C-alpha cells in the first residue's frame, strides 16, 4: 500500500473493502457502508468534545448494544413464529399496508438520529 502511494501519489483500495464487496451479499454490504459513514461522521463530531475517548467508548457500547439487541430480537421473533405458526406473529398492520416499509425506515432513522444526539449530549456533559 505504501509503495503504491509512493509511486503514484494516491492510495489504492483497501483489501478488506474489496473483500467485503466480493464476499458479502448486497444487503449486508450496504449496512456496512452506511455504518462506516455514520461512524466517520460521529468520530469527526466527537473530536471537539471535552472527553473524546469517553465519547468513543460510549459509541462503541451503543453500537454493540444495537448488534446484541438485533440478535436477541431475531431469536425471540423466531420463537414467536414457531409458537404461533404465523409469518408475522406480532404484526399490527395487514400485509398489504403500503406505508409499512416507509414508516419502518422513518422510525429506524428517527431512532438512530435520537440515539446519536443522546450520545453527543452525554459526551459533552462530562
């Protein structure tokens, strides 16, 4: 990598980034890219906080909690699907409700914005 930069004056693609694009399906690759962009934005924002190390640890803890929460929810949802023999055992709207995907995206984005705002406020408080 450093030889490439010395010869041509710019960096090449990182091997891991190319490997992720080749190995993982598009749905997983897109989530990785979105997470990396949000992480980059968050890291730039916390540099100006009084305690950037604490803010970074808080971000890592929240991200880990989201991953664990998704895993636990997946197991719970699978158990409910088996127990009730339904594809959507806790569905609150009918399958043909057209706004459901958009409301889900809006709710997810709203939760992420609120969560990052909360983390930034907490990291500036101390």
